[in-house]
């Protein structure tokens, strides 16, 4: 082997070593970047996992709020239905009471009309009785006058009404 060939081989060897070193540096740099990319992805994945956990907690909280709201809505709905039923029952009771009051008022009106009719009849009877009593009183006074006149005649006295009447 000649010195030129040896130099040539050495040059080729140096070139090849430089080329391999350059390739090795590039591959090392690529591997470093890949390791950094994997680390970033791992960190992003961890952050995403933390975010997923937080979102799940938030979802659970919202589901609990929804369940509580649905329960409150059910309770409110039941209360509203009970109030509606109560009002309906009260309206029915009110209608019955009003009907009973109307019947009672009609009955009372009839009783009042009957009492007024009776009062008027009794008033007429009382007037007739007063008239009869007046005529009886007058008859009695006349009878007393006649009895006194008969007594006076029987006793021989002159009747008191005769001298005044003659």
C-alpha cells in the first residue's frame, strides 16, 4: 500500500468519521428532541388527565345539583298539586255552602212571608175582637143602665136617665 493510498484511506476514514459523527450528532439531537417531545406529551397527558379528573368532579357536582333541583321540582310540583286539590275541594265546599245558604235564605223568606201573613191575619182578628169587645162593652153598659132603671123602678125611685132623657 502506498502512502497515497494510505492517505486517501485516512482521508476517506476521516471523512467517513466526520460524516458518522455528524449523523450521530443529528441522530442524538433528534433523539433529544424526541425525548423532549415525549416528555411534553407526557406532561400534556398528565395535564389532560388532571383536567379530566376536575371535569368529572364538576360533572358529579352538576349531576348532584340536577338531582337536587329535580327533587325540589318534584316537591314543588307535589305541593302545587296539593294546593290545587285543596282549592278545588274548597271551591266545591263553597259551592255547597252557597247552595245551602240559598236554600236556607229561600226557606227563611218563605217563613217570613208566612209570618207576615199570619201577623196580618192576627191583626185582622184582633181588630174584629176589639170591635166585638166594644160592642159587648156598649151592650153591657146598656144592660147596666136597664138594670139600674129596673132597680130604680122596683125601689120606686125615678130613673136617673129618665129625667135627663125626658
